[in-house]
C-alpha cells in the first residue's frame, strides 16, 4: 500500500517543526514530524495520509492556499515518529 503525504517544511530545530505540525494537524486532521538523520538531523513536517496521488494533490492544493512551498511525498518506508 502506498501512502502519500504533503511535506510542508524541514527544520534543523525540532521545536519549530513541532509547532508547525500542531498548527496543521488542527487544520487538516493528521500531521507528523519525521526525522531525517544526518549531521545535523532535519525534522520534516508531513501532513495527511492519502492512498493516492490524486488525493495527495488535492490536499496539496488546500495547503498551498496557506503557504508558498509544499510538495507531495510518497512514504514507502515511513521513519518512526519522533
């Protein structure tokens, strides 16, 4: 099963990522922070859990009304929520 989300941000500061996650979770029902390990680690904010690219693109359109940059990502092997 493919799962698609919309990435709305990537931060070196986990607290900034968490604040954005909370805001978008209230608006869209599901959001999570996923860490991309590295030096330094990057905290990605993902919104939605859609089963098709069509549904994810619809969500992307709604999000782009609120912010300038966002894009659809496929979560083949989602990293654990931190």
